[in-house]
C-alpha cells in the first residue's frame, strides 16, 4: 500500500490483531482540530479504505528537490467517499471484484457510502489507450478521496519499450501523487506455517513491517541515461535523496514502530 504523506486520516492503534482507525462508530476523538470517530477493522480492510492525505501522525516534510509533489490534504469524516478503483492486469480484476464485495458489506454495517469509479493502469491501459497510466486516470485518482490499486504487469508487455511497460505507469502514479511510502507487512499465520518452504522454527512468530521509500533514490534521480564514450555505451544513474525525503519516510516508520512493534531496524 502506498501512502502519500500518510493516507490514514487520524491515529492507528494496536489492539491484538485489530487495527483501530478513525473511521466509524461511537468513541469520539479530536485530532488536529478535527472531530473524528473510531472503528476496529482488520489491517487489510483499513489499508483498502485508507484515505489519501496528511495527518498529525505523518506530518509531511516537503523536500527541497524540484521533483517533490504538492502534499495532498487529509480527508475529513463524511457520509460518502469517492474511490477510484485500478483493477490493473492478470488476477487484478478478480481481486478487485472480491474487494468490492467486502467494501459493500462494510459500508452497510458502518453507515457510510463509497462511490466507486474504475480507471485504467498498466497493461490494460496500454492495450486500450496506448499509455500505461493515462492522464484521465491520474485526474480521476487526484479528485478521489482514496485509490485502490490491485496489481499490474504480465509477460504480454515485457518486450515493450520502457515507456510502454506497465511498471512505467506505476512510477508515474507514484511521482504524480506523491506516494512515497510503501508498507510491506510479513506475518506468518499459524494455519499456514507448515506450508512454508522454511522450517517452522525459522518462521514461527515472524511479524515484520518493511517501510520502503518510493519516490527518491534511483527511481527518479537525475541525470541518468546511456551515452557513447569512445565508441562504447556507458550507462549511469544517480541515487539522490533530499533531507526532507529521508525525514518523512523515517516519520512513517517511526509511527508504525510506536504503534505496532518494539524494535526498529533502519537499513
């Protein structure tokens, strides 16, 4: 899940295997001068419903780099939200269909509405529009409260030139929307522990969250390219981070450490 200066509107708290977010029912809280309410949901559902914007927990630090996007504003509590769905490729549409059923049940139970609009990204967008992330898809995402992306890519497009590969659309989305933080949880479920190729004693109890930076480093560092030097091709890239980019990703990681974990390993 990619976060843009924090896409959860409010606090996240650990309660065993349940995540508490500021989305629903009875217990009222006031955060950053906004009155919000609390609902307990499984983490996967919370991630699906996370709303693009900023919160006190993830205060944005705009880098001085010219590539830094304008931070998105937090979404306040309301009765209806605009959600852009990006089914993508492969099993993506199948995943999205299942997610929509879950979201439909959730909205009925919790008393709010989701206005869902499909948009193209990845190979599906290349096939239909000749662009891995068309401008109309970006525009639809930017005017939505939240974006739900399934998956992209496939062998069909692997031999395309770089500008017509599904992954190029994903990079455009990250850069244009400022999706700088990727949260990758790794948790072993007891019911599946013996399905792993690793021994039980190695994986039992594993519960890790990897926080990965997405809009700095080699992805968008310049200059980069391939030149001809003495008749031979020479390729080069630049690994560039601004102080602000480092600080904001560290804040995201630090927030999750204080919420979910007792140990913080910086790599």
